[in-house]
C-alpha cells in the first residue's frame, strides 16, 4: 500500500470551505519524481482503478495559484484581482490548450474511480468539489519542486523581487517537464501534465506581473532602486535568449513569453495612469474658463517633464547595461498618453479662450525644444507622430476661428459703445502730437494685432484666417461707426477731425502691416473719410453762406463785407491744423475752392445790375477781394494756387475799357478753367453789356475755345480742377437778349 504524503503550497491559504476539505484521489507514479531533500523518495505502485479517501489535506487547486499570484501583482498593477486573474488565465490557457491538443491521447479512464462509498451514498463526486481540488498525477510536481536549494519557493523569489533567480528556477523546471513529456511519461496521465504545465505557466505569469509592478512603481513616489531595474532588464533579455523562437511543433513548453512587449505595455499603462492623474481632482467641465484649463495643462506639463527627466537621468542608465531602449519607450508612451489626454480635454473645451489654450499648449509649450527644461534633454518631434492628428488639429482651428469671429464682432461692438459714451459726454477730443485724437484707431490696432499675433504663434494658416476675420469684421464696423457718429449730437469740427485722423491711421497702418489681407478695407475707410470731410465742410458752409449774399451789391461797393466772411474761414481752418497733413491740406483746398466758387456764383447772379461807373467800381472791388482771398489762403498754407485767376479774369472782363482786349481775357479764363460752360460765358457778357455783333463774335470764339478745352479735358490734361462746373447760372431775359 502506497504511503500517502501531505503537501501544502506556500501561497495556499487555509480554507474551511467544503471544497477545500473534500478528499483528493491519490495515485503513485511508476516513473521518477523530484522531491524535496527533506523527505526520502519511496517507490510506489499504482493502484489503478482504486480510490483512497483523504483525511482532509489536498493538493492546492489551480484557483489557489491564481489567487496567490493575483495578490502578488495587485499591489502595484492597479488592476483588481479579477482583472489580473483574467489576464493570467488568458495568457496561460492560450499556450496550454495548444499543447494539450498535441499531447498523446489518454484512455477514457485515465483516472477511473472505484466506488468505495458507503451503501446508500452516491459514488459520484460533486463537480463543484472536483473543480476546486487538484488531483496528484503519477508524476505530479509538488510544491517542493518549486523550491530552490535554500528552501525558498519560486513564489518567494518573485515576491522578494529576485527576478533573475526565479526565472532560472522556472527555466530548469520547464526543461525537466519538457524532458518528461518527450519520454512519454504522461501518456497514461495527460491530466498530470496539464496540472504541472498550468503550475509552470502561472509562475511565469506571476513573474510577468511582477515585472509590470516594478514598472508601475518606477516613477512613483518611492521609486525603484537601480539594481531592481537592471535585474528586470536582465530577466527580459534572459527570457528572449532562452526562448528565441516558437517550437516547431507549436508546443507550449519553450514558447517565447514576449516579455519585452509586456514591459512596453506596462510602460504605456504607467504613463497613461500618471498622465490621467494630472488634474484628476478637477473634472474637465469643472475647469471653467481658460484659466482653469491653463492650470490643468500646467500641471500636466510639469508631471510629464518631471517623469521624463527622471527617466533620462535615473531610469535609462539602469536599463542601459542590458541594452534596453528605456528612453524611447517612455518617450513614446508619454507622448501617446499626452495626446490621449489632450484629445479628451479638446472634447470638453468650450469657448474661444479654452480652444486657444489647448492649441497654444500643444504648439508652444509641449512642442517647445526647451519643454524638458535642460538643453541635453530634448523632446524630439522627429520620430514621434503629431500630438494631435491633422484632422483633429484642423477641426480645433476651425472651431476656434468660428468662435473667434463672433468674439471679434463683439469686441467691435464694445469699441463702438465706448465711442458713443464719449460722444454723449460732450467732451472735446484730446490733441495728441498736434492732432485731434480718438482711442478708436488704437483700440482697433490692438484688437487686430493681438489676435493675429496670437494666431501666428499657433500656425501660419490660423494667422491668415484670423487676418481675414479681422478684415471682414472691420469692414462691417466702419459703416456702422460712421452712421452712429453722424446720428449723434457730437458732430462738430473737433470730433470730425479726430475721426478723419482715425480712419487715415487705420488705412495707412493696417495696409502697411497686412498688405495682402486688408486691401479690401481701403475702400470703406476712404469712403468714411470723404463723408467726414464733406460733413466738416457743410458745417462751414452753413456758417458763412449768408455772408455771401452781401457780395456784388451796392452796399458791397462801399463796405468791406468780405472781411467777416474771411474771419470765419480763418477760424474754421484752425481745426484743420489738427488734422493729418494729407487730409488737412486736402480739406483746406476744398475750403479755398468753395470760397472762390461761391464768390463767382454771386458775381454771375448779381442781385443788382451795375452800369457805367458802378460797373467799373465793381470791377475794381472784385480785384481787391480776389487779392484778399488769395493772400488769406496763401497764409493758411493752401496749395490751390490755380484758383487765383478766376475772380481777376471776370473782373478784367467787366472793367476792360478797350473792348478788343475782352477777347484776350476771355481766352485766358477758358484756358485756365476748362470746365467753364457757354452759359457761364453768356452770364459774364451779360454783365459787360457789349453790342450785338461783338457779343456774337465773342460767343463764336468762346465756342471754339470750349471745344478745344473739352478735347484737352478728355485727355486728362486738366486733372481734377473743377470750379465753374459746380456754379449754376439761371437764364434771364438779359442773357437771351445777349444771345440774340
């Protein structure tokens, strides 16, 4: 009778469950079996077909091994025992089942059970009991076989992180099991082979789980010493050397464990967990505004920077001895984890500011060469993929541009509101560097420059898009601003001058800084400037128009009615000194032209007729007024010298005593002002009151000159000199008589 031996796995817990106390069938081996040196080896004969009841001490079940190894790796892996157990089961069964399919066929009654139960009891053992109890095969490998010569088991070595010693012991056991299988020891007991193979596989998986635990703790607060990291690398290399290629027959024994891949997966999981810890106390939606998101990204960047610095300075040297590319693996793992985290944040980003914060962090913080804080620690982007996929980046830029357009429009609304508040306050604009000044141009410049520069820090495409958005928004803003101002009660010379200066500054500066984008903006700005100039002149016209009515009257012959008019003109032109020089000079010339034009209009439409000496006196007075007007505008700086001949020519025609010379004065007038018409010539001749034949001759000569002047004007020789064209002359009876 074979003597029964009791075995207890060092990781197996003492259980009081029924399954743990059920008897286990015992069998003896006919072949050699390795035992602990503590007990002698006794030959045993098989009791085939018989069954011995156990007193309660059974072989540890496979569930006991799974529980033990899951407890070993659970403390650092972060997975639940169920998840760790599932991982080990899948890894073990995948190889083991392949091996069992190729094992020799066993007889249906490999372990036949003899009914030795008491009468009245079923001879069938409950399946739940058999599932929880392992049976010892004839060549069963007890726990002593997983012990070293010093009496420590492989599980103890793994728990003590003597990884290389544990692997060497498992390698010896694997070789022994392969030799026994090759000697056909398990032909009559495939279950015994399965149990021993599963035991070996679970210890291999336990060692792999401990490798993952070491990786998980490497960057933790306590860290892992360099010796352990070096031993980990040696174990992985040793396993690759022990199992270089899969067995030709696809056997489970000798199959490569691919621990390098498991190590890389563990590095990736470690990086993902640590990256997810950044800002873990604050949900993505809780990071209100750009400031909250910026804090989260700053924490994320700091964590990645510290971890990679530790990898480069501490972890990489420990792995380097075994030729392990730790830096590349950690770099790619953190890059992938950062990309995943940034994508999650992008899905929850709300508003223009948050989107820009994400884009700016990805482009200028994470993508900076100095991200790791040391010149010899560079986060090279050459071998790494983009932090965000191109389509994701394009979508974020598109979303940002859409929100930015709405934001910029609202900014222009606020600028308009601020201007309206200044108008309502009835406060005169400031004079800055000798010019009327309004904050409008500075506000617009800052708004455009700020957003275009910020977009340029992200990408050239976003910069161009932002420029177009600003140009469109400003093009819509200018007409709104113009309308709002003209409808306000602040329409006066100082405010008009300030707005003219603002439009001119925007036109010149924006076109110079953004020559391609803001070209279309020139038209609305020039149009607004012209409207403000016209409104400025309208204010002067309303003020001085009544004073022109006293000209060319009999009172005018004896009184200086021109001086009050010129005083108002001079007072008005003081405002033009605070307008930008090109526009100020242009407006001054318009005032000069207006005064000469209105003076001629009064002369060609006299309220009273002069004859004889009164006509001569009127001619002399017109000459004096023409000189006064010319001197005044010359003193004001007007460059419209071409206006100086109009009034003197008319005065010479009216006062010329030698009638043959009237034709010379008329020729000079037509050549100087090609825009003069025939009705203007008729009005002048009507004032002179010449004879019928002389009038007919002068009119015919004037028509020939006007035709020649029209031809010259069509070729552009006259430029923009317009004077008589804007003077309306009504047809009177005297003019009809002159024509006849």
